[in-house]
C-alpha cells in the first residue's frame, strides 16, 4: 500500500505501487503486507528523533511488524532461496503476514538525487527497496556488507543501476 501524506513533492503513486509489487516478487514475499508512507521532512524529523535519537529528517525509516525472531527466519528463507535457485523453491512470507511499514521523506530524497546521480523516481524506488530489506531483518550497520550486496544485486535486476 502506498500512502502520500506530504504535499511538497509530486509523486506517481500508481508507478510506485507497481514497483513495490516488483520488489515483493523478487524477494519472494508476495503475500506480505507492506505499507509505504511518503511523509514531510517535519514528520520524518520527529520520527527520526523519537526512534533513532537523531536530529533532522532522514530519507527512509522502516518499522518491522514481526518480532526479530520471525524476521531472522524470513531472512534465512530468503537466503536459502537465493542459493537453491535450481530447485525453484518459493519461500514466501506466511499468508496475510504484515511485514511492516516504511516511511520515506521525498523532500530529503530529492536533495540526494544529485549526489546519487538518480532521478527522483529512481531515488524513491531505491529507498523503497532499502526499506523492504530492513523490514526483512537485514541491517547494513551490523551485517558486514551482506545487505549492501543483496541491495546492489536487486537494484541491477530491477533496473536501478
């Protein structure tokens, strides 16, 4: 589900919803509910302070609905699926599972487009992918580059690099 709770940056919600479905298909979590809310910098700054104790807005925050134990199991299923492609096993999230919510600040994302050399639409898509990986339990701050490797591979497959 895509929610646009901000007014400063024009978004193409239908295209972003379609891309979210592509991410879910690639990660074999088609049955999981994921919500993406596009919020103002003001709202994002408040959440960044409340949940991360950091001042100012950030581009993306993820709020997993599953306990860490279940996230770890989902991540392990995803990794087994990656290593056993020949078997064509489909390791999906449980039926009607709620994976979590992602908040993205388009104003902040727009500021990063020049630095990252991407269009705003692609920057938002990268942030959605990044947020979903966090919902699945990946953490680039503590996993020795595992999330970054997976994210870059998926970016290539999804046409973002």
